[in-house]
C-alpha cells in the first residue's frame, strides 16, 4: 500500500487528536523511512508534498485507522452548523486508506 505525504501527515494529525500514540509512532516511522524514490525526471524531488510512502502496517492497523477516521468523520455529519467540509475532508482521508 502506498499513501501520499498529505494523507499521511493529515492522518497523523487526526490520530493525535484521539491519542492513538502507537499508530502515530508507526506512521511517523513510515514517514521517516519509507519514502518511495522519485524518478529522475521529477521536477520537485525535494518537495515532500509530492512524495509517496510505502506503508508498513498490518491489515488490523489499517482497519483501525479507517475506523478511527470514520468515527471522527461522523462527528461532522451535516447537522446544519456548516461542518460538512470537515465531513468530506475525513471522507477523502478514508478513501485514501481504502
């Protein structure tokens, strides 16, 4: 499984809001050690926002991340207070993990 930098860092941020330290540590380790090399022709080699990472997690850990993101997402289900952007933000994160 590969995940882009933005998804990875936003997932770490979301997990930190609910105190999932072990998962955060694993994702930080992936961020530190599993960047997929960019091609020689890539014009933004040093720009991490264009990077992808090989994710070294087992199925249970990935499923836990998805479950946590879904729980957070449901807090922003359109209830008339204008939080639907956050709902779709988490939906996109979840889609990237599936």
